[in-house]
C-alpha cells in the first residue's frame, strides 16, 4: 500500500502537538490542530501562539485550529498527541466519527495505569485502527520548533507505513530513523521518564555527576530488563528512543519529570509540585504502571521501585537512596 498524506490532523494542543503541526505545515501539508477546550482553541487561533505550552513560537495562519473532534478526524492521517492519562477519553469521544482505515501516528509516551497497555495498544483497542505507527525519541518541543537538530524513531509493524511516516516527518533539522520494534520504542520513551525523576531527586539533594551516571546506567539496565520480558528487543534500548531519550530527559533541567524529582527532593509533596505545573509529567503515572509490571513479570527494578515509593508511599528521598546503596552486593 502506498500512503499519501496531504490532510493531517494533530490531536493535542500541548507543546509537542503544536510543534509537530508547525513542522508538517512547513512541509506543505494541510494541517488541523485540535484542542480539547473550545476557549483555548479560540485563544490559539486568535493569538497564533501557544502561551501555556510553547511560548515564543508562532503558529502559522495556515494551520486550522479547532475544538471540533468530528471535523478534525476528517484527515488522511491522524497524529495523536494527547497526554497519556487522557488518551482513552479522547479516543472514546472520537470513536463514532473515526474511520479505522485512517492511519494513526502516536507520539504519546506512557503506560496505562489500569490495563498496563502501551499507548499504541490502547489506540488499536478503542479505534480498531488498521495501521498505526509510533514516533518517539529525545524530542524537546522548543528545540524542534526552533529548528535545532534533533533525531527520533518511527516504528510500526507495517513497514510501508513506517517508511511513509519516516519520509513525512524528515526535515534538514529533524532526522527520523526506522525501527520495527514498536514495543521497545514505546517502552523506552515511557520508562525513561521514571529515571528522569530519579535524576531530578539526585540534583535536588545536591548530589554530583557520579550519582547521576549511576542512575542513568542502572536505570537503562532496568528499562531493558523489563522491556525484554514484554517483547522488546534489547538493542532498541541502546538506541535513540531508549538511551537517547533517557539522556535528554535526565540531563535537561527544563524536563517536567526532572522538575518533579527536584522539587520533591527539596521538600515539596507530589500534590504541591503538580500545582506548580501546567504540563503533565508522564513519569508520575508511569511509575505506578512500571511498579505493577515489574511484579507481574517478576523483574528486578530496584531504582524504579524506590521512585514509586517516594511518589506514592511518602518515602523520603534520602531513605530511598540509602536503601539502594545498601542493597545486597551483586555483580553488574
């Protein structure tokens, strides 16, 4: 099958959804950006900038902005960019007017707290989508929107769609690789957010580079262990959507997940931290899912377990550090 994407809709008015809408518009596509909120859609349309999620970046007049989901789903390709916690509700709202023959690209990072499903699995379950592709990697929206060199990975079990998506998003500043390991690509993009929270805690406690190097290396090992029992390839976690995304999120002080960890280490509660954020830190709900998955598959994930306990069981960050450092000695 040959794909031709001229009319594209992006579902989600966050920084990443807005950035991708701008990128696709620059490539000559007819683009619709959907917002779940009518008032915010009108604001975006009037101001032609996204003050909450992508400050300082102009939204071209040629991009249509709407809160009408039925209208948005009249497209050749749907890019889903809703936060993971709200994905299912958005899909259910759009289900009556979605045609399962329309290909979908998911850029959502997370693992469902109830079903423990990956985001592409939820999309297929609700929409019965025939062809789905995942686009993931170390992609800070502000950098991509400003044309700073970035790489990402397109992943699909259906090779023609994977290659078509690779071509669609490729620009001189946004290089796309292909990888058919959709489980590995999605899990890398989801689990790394938990490790980024750990790095934020490390910085908040005043630890140095040694501690952060340990967090990244041991965190990557846990991501790979859990991913393999869930059907992913070990090699994927060493690539752009695994290690690449992990490094970007862990070492970027503007990362939402890093911010959560940092503030908790400085004495704030999770509820207080959430009150200071406009955007969702996907690592928080993902930590809950990963904790359950590790027990379901009987995988050893001590670092992710401690982050879960700090977030949801009121364990102090210093106690978590002490537990990790004083575990029974073992080989690497």
